C-alpha cells in the first residue's frame, strides 16, 4: 500500500539545491543536499556525485514519508546579476 503523498512531490526531488565538492582525504566528490539533514552522496566525478545525490534525495524523501517525518520545502536561490 502506498503512503499518502506529501506536499513535496517526486518532481520536487529535482528542485533541492546540491553542493558538490572534492574531498582530498577520501579522493572523491561529495554531494550534500543542505535542505535534507544527513542527505549526502559521493562519486568519482562531479557528475556521478550529482547523479548519486538524486538517488540519495529520493531515498531520503521516501523514508521521511514512510515515517511521517516533516519534509522541508526546497530552498530557492537567486543569482545576482
């Protein structure tokens, strides 16, 4: 049985900002989703870290729905011109 949909839909998963950086200790790229506590991933390339961040976000959101945890709205950033 599917759990009820939260205000944050699957399509919103792509709207969470992601920070990707090189970790010189582990020698991998790390991706962090700041809006989702503890949601991180890594990869050998910036692109693979970003792809894995999408997977980690999906798992984070599914877990939050399963346990009826609050799901934050994605932070909106605007670049200065």
